[in-house]
C-alpha cells in the first residue's frame, strides 16, 4: 500500500498537470536550505529558517501572483511589496 503523497513531488506535479491543473512549485532556495539545515525539527534553525523563508517568499511573490492571476495583479503586487 502506498500512502498519498509518498510518490514524490515530480510524480505529484505530473499527475496534477495530466489532470488539467496548472502547477507552480516553490522549493526552498539555497539560503533557505542552508538555514533549515539537516534537522527540520532543530529549535536552533527555527528563527533563521523563518527569516530566510520570508525573504524568499517576498522574492517569489510577484511570480506567484503573476502565475495565479495570469499577470493581472503584478503591478499592484510590485507596489505593495516595495513598501
């Protein structure tokens, strides 16, 4: 028996796309991976990982919103994020 989600990210994305879904994947960037470290549950990594994730999230926001709105909200998002 295989548990849902145990087939790996690529297989899940492929399955979603084959079913007609649009898929936008964001994975931790290098800075975030380094901040997370080898132990996802390490209390010492909590704050650095959160800070790195926030920076990456802000950097990815415009492309994520562009994907989800087909570009309609990009100029508003750029103005909002620059504040």
